[in-house]
C-alpha cells in the first residue's frame, strides 16, 4: 500500500506532479480543495457544515477537513493507497491524520517540493486564466499564442486577484507560518524527502518517483 503526501508552497507544482505520480503508481489522488468542491456540489452534511463557516468568512475547522479526507481514504481503501496533494496543511491536521492511519503504519513518504521565493513569485504572478473556459496560462513558460487571448476559445485572459504580487506575497507568508512546521514534523518522523521543484516537469516527476522508491 502506497500512502504518500505531497508538500510544497503555492506554485510549487504539487497538483501537476500529484496527478502524474498517481498515474504512475496506479493509486488515486486528492486535494482538500477537490473534497470541498465535491461536498459542496453534493450538498452533503460535511459540505453544508463547511459552507456555514465559509459564508461567515471563518476558516473551516481542522476537524471538518480531516473528516472529509478520512472519509475519502476509507472510500478508496481498496485501491492500493493514495496520494494527498497539499494535505495536511497544519500541524493539527498532520497529527490527526497520523492518528487515524496508526493501524495501517502511518504515512509512508512525504515528498516535499522546494522552490525559491523568487521563483514562486515569478510563477504565481505570471498566471492568467481565460474568462470563458478557465484554461490556465503561465506567461513565462506557457504563454498564449496571441497576447491576452485564449488559444482554445479566444476568450479574454485575466489575472485573479489572489495572483497579484501583494496577494501572492501574503499567501506565501501564510504558508510559511502554517505549513512549514510540517516539514520539521515529518523530518523528525524520518519520512520526509526533499525534491527541488526548479526543473522541468519531467525531471521533477522523475525525482519524485525516485524519492518514493528510496
């Protein structure tokens, strides 16, 4: 059974690499964002509970997020393992997850994708989305053929408010405060493997696969 967590700051490429790694390992992957959207769409009890906090502008408590994740893990328990993309996000979530997985030996590996602050700012502030079909672009590495227009549908490209430089800097500060303590937690547990994310998608993917095998 493969039980893997992908950690890394916003813009590190966790989503892309989690999907690639899941396909290679033949196991499902999920992010907490995926679960929130799914529960909201289904209007489940957990979805309604999460919405009640979000509508008040309050952070969804750890225990609600943990319940969603553990429900998903149990539902996929016959698929040979899982890859968690960006979860846990806090030390409390990590401890709760480890407790829940104690009977199965806990997490096998935590793959930590590291990227410099300068590179993260470049990546995140260069992201654009199509207003019509939501296709993403990266101005530095994957720009549209025609500036300001979507290759697929011709729609107008725009930058989300949270991808503007001031907002990006704030997101990275929040990450440092809430998520970086997880690095020490998993390093002490001797399951952390650091992988540089400042290479091609293919090379980072190979490094992650090698790290998983080590």
